[in-house]
């Protein structure tokens, strides 16, 4: 599971992204398409069209970090974000961790947490 401070947000790009893009190309997508600041310290998640590759870009202590994962078989399953508003969808860290572990979130049910 990701251990992120509560101030860090995770944004998932609604549309598929060319996985040949690296640091500069993805930061350009963050600025131009998602209309966010890539230097904010938030995580930006990108999937390809076939949903078998993911890249996560974030700024950390003076430099970009890039996490990439390619599945040899199968695909990542996320909720339907293509019909959502805006170019990016905010996601919780536990959702991202489950997606990377192979959990199909379209069939999973999130129970509400009790908050005082």
C-alpha cells in the first residue's frame, strides 16, 4: 500500500496517453491537458489505450520520479472514468494500490468509513 501524506492527491488522466512519453512529455500533458501543476508534489497517473501499462509521474525534492508498470497478461481494471467531467479524476491511494495489485474496482464495493 502507498504511504502518502493526506496532502498528496492522486489524479488519473481520463484519456489514454502514449506510453512513449517520459518525464517532459508527461509533465506537458499534466500542464496542457490536465491543467495542473506537475511540480505540486501530487501523483499523476496515466494509462495506455489497452490498459496494460501505467505510468505515474510525481515531483519529489527537486526532480521528477516516474513509476512504470507493464502487464504481460491481462489489463488494469478501473472504474469508468471516461464519462467523468474534466480531464483528470481524483483517486484515493488505496484505490490506486488495489488497481496496481490487479483488483477489479468496477466490481468492488467500497464501504463507507465512519468519521466522527
